[in-house]
C-alpha cells in the first residue's frame, strides 16, 4: 500500500510540471480527491482481513472422552465418548460401550485422545439467518456485498459473494457458531440463501449448500394512519396491491417458463427464470435413475399476521414450499403453520421491543415458547447487526429464561435449524455418520460465562483465536510489563 501511494504521488508530481500553475493545482487536487475513496477502501479492506490460517483436513482419528455429551437427537450421555475420523462421527458411546469397542474392534491407525473430563460436547451451533461473509462494516459501503442491482435477481447466490477472510467469522465461531445461513438482501426476490462453514480458504471450501432456498420479500398488507406516515391510506393500499400483483405475475411467468423448458429442453434460457425452476419441483435435466431433484423452498419474509396468512395462502395455492422468516405474529396463526408444515425462522431474535402498546413487556421473549407449545418447528436468529452474530446463544437464552425448555433452545440453533435449512442429514446433532462438527465447552453454550475450549468443523480442529482475543492479550501484556497486573 505504501508503494502504491508513493507511485501515485510521483506520477502526480511529474504531470503537475506540465501546464499552468492553476491547471497543475486543479489536476493534482482532482486526482487525489478521486483516489482517496479507493485508497480508503483498500486500507479498510486490509485492516479488516482475517489473518488466521485455515484448518487443515483431519488426518488422525480423534476420541473425546470424559465429557457430558449432548447429541440433541437423544438424551445426554454423562461421561460419554465421541469418536470421529475423516470428518465423520464413527460413534457416540457411554464409557462402558467405548470400552467394549476398544476390546473388540481393530483400528487401522492410532487415534488421538482428548480428555474432556468435566466438560460438555454439543453439535456446532447454527445461525439460521445472517449476512456473515457478505457484510463487514455497515457504514462502509465498499465492505457490503449483500445486495444485487435490480428488484428480481433469483439467479444470485449468496455464497458466491462471501469473503472467506472476514474478521467477523473467527469472532462468531469462537462462541460456538460453526455454520450459518447467509441471506442476500435487496429487492422483492434478491437471490438464493447459502449455508456456509465458519472456516475455509475459499468460498467453495466454506459452502455447505449453495442454494438452500429462494428469498421472497412479502409486501405489507395493511395501511397505517400514524404520525410518522406521510402518505394517504389510499396511496398505501394501491402500492400494496401493485406489489402483490407483481409477485403473482413473476411466479406465473416463471411457472410458464418451467413448463416450456420441460416440454422443450432445447428452448432458449433466461437465467432469472431458470433459477426459479427448482421452486416448482426441480428441473427436467436429471440423469436416468437419479432421485428426483429436491424442491427448493421459499424463504418468505413476513412478520404481521395478515402477511403470514397471505404468504401461506399463496404458497399453498401454487404448491410451493414455504419457510416464514421474521414471524413476529407467527404464534397468532400457529395452527395454520402447523397444518401446512411450515417452519419459522425468528429473524428478529428476542432482544426487541413489543410491537403493540398494549402488549406485555416480555412478548418477544416468550414468542419461542408459544411456538414450541403450539408444535411449530422454529429456529431463532441473532436479530442484530452482523458483527454481533456471536451473541446468538444469549438471544436464545433470553427465550429459555422466559419459559422455553433449555433443550428446545439448544435444538433451535442446532438440529431444528439444520432441518429448516435442509442440512440435517449431515449437521445439527451428534450421530453416527454425521459430520464431526462440534464444540467442547465448560458449560451450557447459552450461559454468558461459558467458554468454548475446542471446536471442530468436519473433523478439522479450528483455531478459536480472533481479533478481540489478540487485543485482550496485547493490552494484558502492557499491564504485566508495568507491574499493574495482579
């Protein structure tokens, strides 16, 4: 960077010797005023780059012993054992069962034993809604890559824009969050949700699932007559109706395109509508004998009761898989959601104010419990800016403090999140055959005082250091040198 600035100064000085003094001054000032934003962006990007080496592939089998194991899909195992190799869990045992395995089985190579006596083993936590890897510093436009230009961009895939060197990734994973769904932002259909790992050299290394679903932002269904609203109710209603009509037209066009492509595979391709074909039940291009393609779900952003009802009705009418994102009033239509097997991602978290003046103060805190009691599948997101994604466990803890069972809170950010995102075959619980993506802690992940002492993603042991930890160690050393550290 210093060499770049030096060359720019040298070039500017050389050019300024040509022409009049006034012209020289204008040219120099114009060049620097034009380049300063670029240089600022480059410096900002360099200072925000994660310098932590990525974890190598697992090369030795690992056995974690002595810990209380929380499989999530089953009861906890006191003094349990987790055995994994080549990135996969080979078994979860009691101490007695593991002793029998050691006596009767033959191992191809020696394994590493991790003594975790007094600790706990959980599946890696999953953030069901975030913009990790897409956003770094909210106030710096150059570090935000979450939105495409245009209102309808279903062909955009969030994973393609993820920054593997974001400093927010190590901060997030150090608190036990090892996987995350990252959502594109922007227009009515801004693109496709991706599920990523919190470690990897490239976007390909990080991607668990490029296309977990298509985002649809449902428009408002009601008008407002409040002090802050400066548009007449008639104008508001016309805008709402126009937005609904636009959504219907989009899906009719996409459905007609899908039918045309199935009838004639050689017809011309439109990338937008081609990207929407999986929401109608997959594409026509499948190898003979291969299983049918999975129908891509719609992640529908809807908060109000009438929004959710309208979105569910639309998806039911068009035979579309629906996942509600937001869900502030989801408990008010819980029976409808349950009947149609529609899960909810509470993307607003729990740390928010009640929407209505007559609502109890703890309405957002108790929403997860109300959904749990109603039998609705749900997951909880952090609900804050991307740099605070590390606080996800404490957002869940607030719901637990207000009645949600602790085990249900853990499920909401492990197995239930994996089920909603379509990755439960490999993630979300500690079971034989699943990915060895897990954390070792000295307590419940929902407790602020708990530390994550080890983490593994697909069997790879992850470096849990981050910028904040390094700053803490740096200034702790200062006080040690001055003798002020006790």
